[in-house]
């Protein structure tokens, strides 16, 4: 019996060219100036109907350097007890705020932006727990504001094509999925990756990507078993998840900050198998084999670093007055955080934010 899976992101109808403008110019404010903020903002500059209006940082010098590099008109930095982001969200000329802080700060920054009447894009992981995620969704819904988790892989052409192949039935009924992502992260105690207060660890930083393949092929699981290793600070160095489904299907997912892996995804069905080539968060090749037939390889072209696709979705939704992306719906984000909460209970991972609620 075929398992019915809700895949809302398959309804996405992206432009043939993600750089093709879809409406009025949308003005952005970026909170934080770290590596992901720089990468995403670089792709943002490719969109002709998006402009970087302002950036905030804890320090004036870093905000100013970021603004000079990417052409922001305004900068905000911490002033006494008032953080830079609190000033940025009050800027009347900003249409949408991109939150690129460490995970542990996502909730407070996104909440401030929504309360200030701003649309919000929050870098993954959306929050550190499901309680925070639901609270932000409820606030955005009540205020009629756009809110989305920045899981860029939901929008890249390689992922969309893989899901098209799965949906087409070319692989038959999907029976198992495996996916991994990892690399040895330098053991820098100052890094957010190893900071429990920042929501550090492999779970929030990496596992969303292997999980996408499992959920895309099989949906959210009926049960889950997690094992992993924590360091002396309670941060998960790596984890392995086994997702089980009532129809007997399985998914195995591995995330690691202590070892290199193949960074591949495999989707196995009764008629064939699909394997990704290139990191699973932005596959550049898909290899498909039906039965014992010779494999075929599809090559995927990507614009920029691949973030332009999610940015196009944000811009288009705001231009059209849509508050929830049909490609990255709120329910998926909240369900993911609930799943992660379940993983943390099994592994014994706790974040300071858990104590607040």
C-alpha cells in the first residue's frame, strides 16, 4: 500500500530564472555579520528587486565593514543596554529582517522583529525548541506578517528535481532512505558550534539536511530512535537517527562534527534507487537506476551559491502579501522542532533556553 505523503514544497513553481524580478523592490535588514550572513547577503545582491537597507552587529566596526562590503545604507550596533538588532527592527524603511545570529538568539531577535511589524526570515535551525517555534508562528499569524525558516535546501533545483523523481513513481514505492552530513569542526571553545548557550552541536546545525531527504521521501516518522555522543559541555558531537514508519519503511540519518562522511543521500524504492552527488544540502548531480538497468545521471545547474532560490521565495511572498510560504510551511518547521526535542530527550541535550519556558 502506498503511503500518502504531504509534500507541500512540490507545489513550488519557481521562475525559470530565479534572478527574474517578480515585483517591487523589497528592502532587507540583516541581523549579524558572521559567515552565513555574508554568504546569504552575497546571493541577495544578485536579485534586482531586493536591496540591503541595513545591518546590525554587536560592534559598530563590524557593522560598518559589512555595510561597506555589501552596500547597506544604514548600520546599527549595541548602545549600552540596547542591542543593535532592537534598533534595526524599528527602522521604518525595512520590509523584512533576516536573522543570522547563533541559534540560541533566534527567538528573541525574531520576536522583536515581529513585534515591530517586520516580516522575518530566520536562519535554520528556526529556534532551539518547539515551544519557541510555535510562539513565533502564533505571533506572525496574529500580526499578519510573513515568517519563514531559512532552510535553503528546500528550494535548490537539485532537491526539487529529486522530489519530482520520487513523486513520479520512477523509483516505485520508497522503502528506505539514508543520508549523512558531517565534517570535523575545529574544537574552538569560542565557536558557536561548541557553545551550548548558542544551541551548538550537530543536531541543530546539520541534521535538518539529512532529515529533509527522509521527510521528502517518506514524510515525518511514526517513531524515532536516536543515539549520539556529547562532549563535556553537553554539546552533541555527532548523532545517528533511525526513523520508523508504520508501513515498515526506514530512514537512517547521521550528522557529525568529528568526522568526514560521503555527504550523500540514497532513496531506495521497489523499482529503483536515487543517489545524490555533491553535498546533500545542494546536490549538483542525481544518479537514478531502475532495477538492473544502466544508471542515468542528471546534472543540476545552480545560480550563485544556491541561496537565491529561498530569497526569491521570500521576496515573492512579501510582494504578493503571502504570510506563509507554501514551499516552507510553518507546520513543517514546528514539526521538525518537535522531532528535534524528541531527539534531545533521548540524547540528554539541554539548552539554557529550555529553562526559560
